[in-house]
C-alpha cells in the first residue's frame, strides 16, 4: 500500500513516500481503506522525537533507539471498511468508519481490532470532518472529565483554545456546564466564542497581572504557564493541568496528597472505544462540531507537518489519502 513514512527522527523532510505491505487482517480486525487522516502535535513530536528530557530514555526504548521502530505516523483516520475478520460483529464492508489507529494511519489502509477506537461515522459528516475529530476530542474529553473532573458552573481557562485540542476542550467544557474563558489570538476569537467560550483573552495583548478572575481549572495546551505563574489565577482549590509536562510537574503533582489547596494534575490521554462512541453521538446531535484548519494531500505530508509545527492553526490539519 501507498504510505508516507519516516525511517529516522528529524525535521518534516524525513517523511518520504513508500510502498508498505498491506496490513494483515486478524480474526477480530477491521480493514479500512483510509480516505482522510490528520497530523497532530503528537505526530510531529514523534517524528522529531521531541520529548521532555525525563522521557528521553524510556521514549527511545519504546519508540526505537536509533530510529522509529514503526515508521508510520498518524492516528486519526476516516474511511470505508473493505474487509472484516470472521469474529467481527459490529462492522461490515462498505461501512463508513472513523477512529484512532495505534499502528499509524498515514497510509492507504489501516487494520485494527474491532474492540479498539473505531466506530461508525455519523450521517452527514464528511471523511475530512471525521478525521479532524478523534485525537483532539478524545484528548480534551479525557483531560476535562477524567483528570480535572470538571463540574458544572466551574470556571475554566483554556490556553490554546483555538488549537487542535483546545477547539474540542472549549466544546466539552461548555457541554459539561462550565464557564469557559478561551485564550487565543484576536483572529480566532469569534470562532472560539462560537464553540462555547463566554470570555476571550487575547494572548497577544493581555496583561496577566490585570486579570482578576480566579479559575477552578487552567488547562494549558501551549505551555504558557508554570504552576508557579498560574497560581495567582487559580481558585484556592484550583487545578493546573499542563498538557505537556516534565519532571517538575510530575513531582508537583505527586505533592498533591500532602498539600492542601491548589494542585497540579498531569496525565496521558487514552483512546477508548466507548469515548469515541460518545463523541460520535455528540457529532450526530451536532453538540460537537469538527474544526478543520486545512486539508493537504498525503503526498504533501511534509507541508502538513511544517504547518502543525508552527503552532498557528485553527483546529485540525487533515490529510486526504483518497478521493
Ligand atoms: N499529555 C497528553 O496525553 C497529551 C495529549 C494530547 C496532546 N498533548 C499535548 O498538548 C498540546 C496540545 O496542543 P494542540 O495540538 O492543541 O496545540 P496547537 O494546535 O499546536 O495550538 C495552536 C493554537 O494555539 C494558539 N496559540 C499559539 N500560541 C498561543 C499562546 N501563547 N496562547 C494561547 N494560544 C496560543 C494558536 O493560535 P494563533 O494561530 O492565533 O496564534 C493556535 O490556534 C501539544 O503540545 C500536545 O503534545 C498531550
């Protein structure tokens, strides 16, 4: 099958076209012809091996010491089922599906177990729209619901509210009944407001010393705040949730048990099928809206990576694999 792969860690240019063997379809697997996939921050970090120092050694041991063990990047996919294993009950050839493929998705086909994060595409959604959702929405859901345990009427500050995760974090926080302030640029303010933010802080013009609101949760997708710099803006029992973290934040989060008051919470998002089903329901009812920044062809995956790496996008960067 046609794919874009990387054989070494490095800049976007390490991505090259390649022919890979078609995936093997196990007895409980679903084979999908991919129509659209995406590039996320996780993809460029894996490609560049951009990890905090504390994760360097474990990261290399897991991902590959001298180069990536799995050369295929991408997780999000949307496409059409072409084959199913004999034990598969919930899918059949011709079904339109979307989800997250742990083995990579920047290729013509993905094969994944029926029990993993794959579900039917809501009616009316395009393949591009479906591919724009899983990474951002699953991450946002897990961070807000499971790590922050966000409750109705709480005040949330989302830093990077217009980004790949932020666009969905704003929507989920609103769905959970929170009062959402989005930190984004003036250019994206209207879009972020339309997604559910009641207040906007323009990060290019804010004087944080003048902000008097105290937030129950600060979700920082950009790395703007440290725990120390966030504390003045946190409510007495507020949570600082940095999406990217290192040793310092891990130690700070371990101190939560012995320190009353403001806390640091860190964690890795997961990809559960039940969560994807829930997200599909929200897409069907239009309570959740896919946000697409740009669409690139698979052959130009290098440009898609370059763009994501600028950290100036509005929502997901989609990659079209087939028509
Ligand atoms: N721990 C985990 O399991 C986990 C899971 C998922 C993601 N993550 C991490 O979480 C982060 C999520 O990033 P993302 O993909 O959502 O980011 P992103 O898409 O790269 O964010 C870009 C957006 O942020 C805005 N922005 C840039 N600088 C800003 C600033 N100083 N303040 C506020 N907004 C700013 C940009 O707006 P303008 O273009 O207008 O500047 C753009 O819309 C990544 O670093 C990823 O690695 C961690």
